[in-house]
């Protein structure tokens, strides 16, 4: 939904990205964005030009309000970067002072202020705080924000352990600010990627901080691996929303002549998938292709034989099925005639209805008390 974000006499119109979402009631900003921007204004912290490092700005609500500053925007989400660029453009704001950085890039050293939107992932939180402490000056002003109900005593303890002395603001509109000094000389250091053995194989999986199931195979992926199709040589396969790439790894371990495209919107997911292929099946690396993307936006139509997918049902903290819809529609477009989309999902999500509407067919491959594996063929 394009929502008016009116703050400090500045009127912006912000949209969530991707723009073609089914649930158009979700807005592209929240009370935490309002609070942190108002605080900067009240404290005159942006009365002169500053070098500001912004973390996890989902769709540019913070960045679009500070375009006169020198901004560096760090995110693990390709969609967030696309959302920032979209909202800058549709509000006629210049990108001249803004540099977009992935979660794996080094941080610029000459930073005056860090504005930190607290992520849902504890692993990503620890990794980013550790990186801030290691790479930035002790004199930097650090301000974090989130909904008040998401900031627990355990959250504040992490800020203290990884950064230093930490205090909080009063809650305003159910949002709260967190202030930290980088003064902990014995600060914890987050070690990523993590590694663990993949059960019933000789493989070791490596996961960066923001990749789901960092310590063991999740039960959905385990069940999906039990119900993958047989893949012929030279089959073009997409592991869509690949995460750490375990599904594509499984395909190539059984059919090393397949061509597998690992696609995800997370920079850390793609880095994890590439690392796992390099470490576990180096002989098949030439059959692997890695792409950070918005679903299958840039993939040629009618070009692949098989799409394997475990679709998410949330974006940041919002529960939504628009990503699944886009994945299914994009899969129909990129599949060759006779090509297959095979998915896994929680039983209650009703993905078979969506597949029937898009493909005109669907087939139950396997089910248990929690999951269903479903196939749809492009006719």
C-alpha cells in the first residue's frame, strides 16, 4: 500500500516492495521509524551533515527522511534495497548521497551515527552488533528502534554483551529506542558461518547468520528431501528460496549432470549456498548458478524444467502470502511446457488452491501431520 508518511512537516508516500502484493493493507513504515526520525530532529543530531549508517531499513522509511545526509544502508534483503530505491524515485529524492551495502560488506569507517532497526533474527542481530563493535569507532552515536513488545530484557542484554552500556527510552506509540555505547572492552564476538553435519550424508552445511535453521536441518526441508523427483541429466533446476542450498545440494549429489540455479533474496543465503556447494560438491560447481533476486523476476520465460520451492509465509515481521503467490506465478512463467513446480508447505496454508488457480492442476505427492508436498505441471 502506498501510505502517506507525514513527519516533521515532510510528506512522503512509501510503498512496500514488491509493489504487486496481494495484501495491500500493510504499510511500508511503523511507529519505530517515526520515533527514531523524530528523536534525531529533536536532538538536532542532523542539523549538520553527518555520515549515517542505517541497518535493516525495510522499505526506506528512515533513509527517505535523511537524504541530505551521507547515508550507508545495510541490509541482507535484496527486496529492501529495491524498496529503498523505489521509494526514493517515487518521492523525487536523490540517490546521490546513498550507498546500499549487503550484510556481508565491510562497514565504512568514518561513521558518526548508527541507526539500527532491530531484526527478527537473533543470529543476524548478534552478527551485526559484533561487526559494529569491531569495525566502528567507540565515539559513534548508536540508536536502535523497534516495537516495544519486541524489546525484551534478553534483547538489551545482547546489546550490552556485544556493544556496551545500554539504556532505553520511554515507549511512544508502542515503540521504543535503545541507546548503546561501544565501551565493552570484553564484548562478545559472533562467529559465523556456523557449521554442522548433514544427517545421513558425508556433507557439512555452513550457514551465515540470517539463514534459517543454522544448527540443524529443519523438519520441512527434511521432509521435502524425502519427496524430491528423480532428475534426469542436463535438467535445468531452480532451487527457489534456496536458503543454505541443501535442496539443490541433494539434487546434485544424485544427479551431478543437472544444472541447478540457487535463487534467494537474502545475500547471506546465496553466500551460504555457494559455500556449501564449494565445500561439499566441488566437482559440480560448474553446474551451479547463484542469483540474488526478487523471486524469478529476471529469469527468462520457458527456460527451466523443474522448480523446487519451500515458500515463506512472512516478510520481515508481517505474515503474508504474497511471496508464495509471486513464486508460484513466476514459476509458471519460467517453466517449459511439461515442466514441474514441486513445493512443500504447512498443511493449513492451502497452497493446492493457489496452484490449481495458476496451473490448472495440482497433485499431492506426500503428506504427514504437518506438511504437504504438492506438484503442479505447466500444460
